[in-house]
C-alpha cells in the first residue's frame, strides 16, 4: 500500500524470466490456439480506454481521501485496492501486447500509456502512507478494534507503520512519485535496444547453415554438438555486445545511480538494504547465500571437470558449458511436454492437476518463438480478475519441457493465491515465487528418472538436472555477488563505465569457473555477458532464484516422501500470496533460508546426481 506498491521488480510482475530457457527456431505452426487471447483482458481498444477512464475517476475520488483517513480509512483503502487492481490489469494488457511483437508501435504506445497511468496512480496515492504514519500505531490499533471491516488491512497497515523511518512527508512522497517517470528509462532503453534494434550478426555453421544470431538463436546454438560452432556462436554473439559496451554501461550505470538515489532519499544505508527491506528480508539470507556458494565452489568445479570428461574435452572453455552431456535427438512436441508436466505434478494432488490441466489447454500462453517476440520465458499473474499469462519460446527439447513446467509452476501459484486471497494480498514476492516454479521442475526430474528406459535417457535427465542446479543456483548466486559489487561502488559515489563493469564481472566469472585452478578458461570477450542479462536493471532480484531452488529441493523431497503435513504446508504457502512477509511464509512451511542448511542440502543433492552419472559411466567402462 506504499507509493511503491506498483514498483515491485518488473521481472517479477511482468517478466519473471527463467535464465535457462530455450528459445530459438521458428514455430512449427503459428496457430491462434498457440497464442494467448488478450480479449480476456479487454475486448478491444475501446474497452481499454473505458477502464482507463474508470481509473482516472477513481484517482479523483482518492484525492478526496486526503486528510480524511482518520474518519474514512476503510472506504479509502477499499478504493485504493480496487484502483490498484485496475491499473495492474491495464499494465498487464499493455505488456502482453508489446511482448508478442516488440516491433509493433501500438504495443510501445500502450506500454508508455500504461506507465503514465501507473505514475498517475502513484502520485494520487502518495499521501496514504505519510497520513497513516501520522495517525500512529496507537490510533490505528484503536480503529482496527472498532471497525471489524478494517481487519482485512491489518497486515498492510502494520507493514506501512514498520516503514516509518523510510517514509517521507506528504510533499516528499509526492516529489518522489513525480520523479518516477524520469528515472525509469534505463530498463526501457535496454529492452528496446536489446530486443528490437541491435543488428544481429549472421554466422555460417559447419554444416553450411547460415544463422542470424539474435538472442533466441544464441540460446539454441550455444549448445551445438560441434565445438567449433559453439565457439563461433559465443564469439559472434558476445562480440556484438562488445560493440555496445559503452552504451549498455551507461544504461546500467544509470539504473545503479537511480537505485542509490532512492536508497539515500529513503534513508537506507545502501541500495541492498533498501531492496531487501521492501520484503522485510533478513540481510542474513543474502549473506548466507553468498558465503555458502563460495564455500561450495569445489562442487561446481567438480561438475565442470565431469562435464569435460563426458564431452571428451581436455581444455574446457566457457562455450562448452551448455553442450548436452548426452547427445540426444529426442524431441518433445508441445502435446507431449504438456502431458509430462501434468504427470509430474501428480504428487501435488488431484485438485492441483485438474486446475493445471484446464489452464494449460486454455489460451493463456504464447508458445513459439517469432521474429520480434520477446526472448526467454515468463509468467505474468497481475490480472487478478482474469488469469495468468505465460510467455514461452518452445523448441521441442527437454529444456523447453522444463521451462514449460517452470512457468506453469508460477502460473498455478497465481491461480492459488488469487483464489485464496483478496486482490491486495494475491501478489506475492519473488522470494516465494521461484520456489513454486523450481519445485515443479524438481518433481519433473523425479518423474522422468522413474520412467527412464535406459542409461542414455537417465543421463539426459540427470545432465539436465545438473545444468539446472548450476544455472539456477551457482549462476544466480554469481550474479548476486556481481550485483552487490557494482551497487556497492555506486552507493559509495564511484562512477562506472562499461569497461569497468566488464572487468568486475570478469573477475567473478573466472573465480566461479575455477580459472585459477585450471578448471576452465574464460575468453575475456565473454565477460560482456553482464550486458546480456536484463535482470540487473531490477536490483537484487536474481539472488532469489538461488535461494528458491535451494528451498524447492527441500519441499519437493518432503512432498515425494509423503512426509505428514508437507504437502498441506507447501500449498498453504502458495495460497498465502503476499498476506505475510515472504521469509516468514517459507520458514513457516519448513525451510529457513537464512541458515546454511538448505544450501548444503542442495550441494549434497548435486553431488548425489554426479555420483549417479559417474556410476553409469563406470558401468560403461569410461
């Protein structure tokens, strides 16, 4: 209910990307049935316009609440909740319209209009928090005791009172809201340049095929069987990013300065403190993650050494990290992928599977890659009265099935939260969100291993699991350490150029990948990878992928073991939405992410998977 309520990290509310997604080749079909149906949000432009007018009217009504919260608190909070729900729906429509074709000017116009509406909402509601703080906790408690209808808002009111040290007076909050539009351009410039305007290179692979190496093609061909082709892809792709090093350095530096300025204005010690406090996350979570990751880098290095042996490579390079450990021509068409996902969800109960089955056959998702469509994959669950929307770039491989399962884990989280909670508590933190998606991935792996017909198929799934743990735990923790480093410099008043950012990233990249230990060589050109990652424009976001996959391994195992109460506790956590602080929700369900235990358990699981792979290799005399 704070003025920043609509400023949750964009990648959570609109772009919850999986960094391990597969997106590449042209769609095998381009049927309407394989695209989402945005008429579920608005039938036409006129309906969008009409809802925008309703929002404008509500914002005027909210203006009349100013100075009146002491006598009209419930009515004004009800009005706020409905207006927030409406602006979320308008923003969802604009985002989905734009992302299905980033080159369509109408989508860009809708996005800009939605941004204006969101800023109007923020400015119209800036008085709420300062005025509630002026009432004070004693007065608020008395009002809660007197008006039972206010009980709905108890948690939100408590959270607002908690933020008193970081809330400005009404004039200050109004000023911050007005600057919202002026300080939000860095991510927008990045998205437009990276998705629609970079002239991507064309490369000729060893089989003579010419490939336009955009982001979608990179994710496809970076795991090519031919090692020379993999190197060619990496060299050309990151070589193109190198050409824009200064530009992307300016955009990211602009975002870092914005984060530092807002942290200072709100009297936080630094950007990280401000980001974690938004969800009341203990700093020990971030600190423990980084400490445990560094302590367990030998496990990551063991994986790389195993990868080198299985690939038959003596000088493992960074362009070898995506090559499949087992060469497989097996494909998983969408219908098969859906069924695999539904089968693997069985441990979550028949009601869950029934709801998922109905949703996945409705037009809630845009399935296949197309030119100018946003790369990657995400779920947007902000349209409370409608349903979630899922963007995929499905390519018929096992990674695509895993991504399908991941994003529908997000979608079902939203379905459960929207069903169980009022609109004010349905949105949930990314801290919990990625647990829902990665738990489903863990269940998928378990189901596939149980159905594997031979060691080749088992290796396919075990290899995918290892890469998922590397990509979602170690890689995201590496990103988190990088973010802490670059934010820390800007928080201290230092400037950063693209070259300097590259140097910082290179140092961390080499350490994580064991260059000093002779585990892997890192070409300096590949340190431009930081420019490729959109998450850095939404500060201190990606660490939650790593914490979440650690928690997910625990939840999945307890559910599979049919531990008494485990499934009920897990589903209760999902259905709780944002009705409590996310760290508390996860801890109440059985996992403390401020302790070393879940991270140590994940590392043990990773070592266990490698033990299984090595046992198979031993049976084969390798």
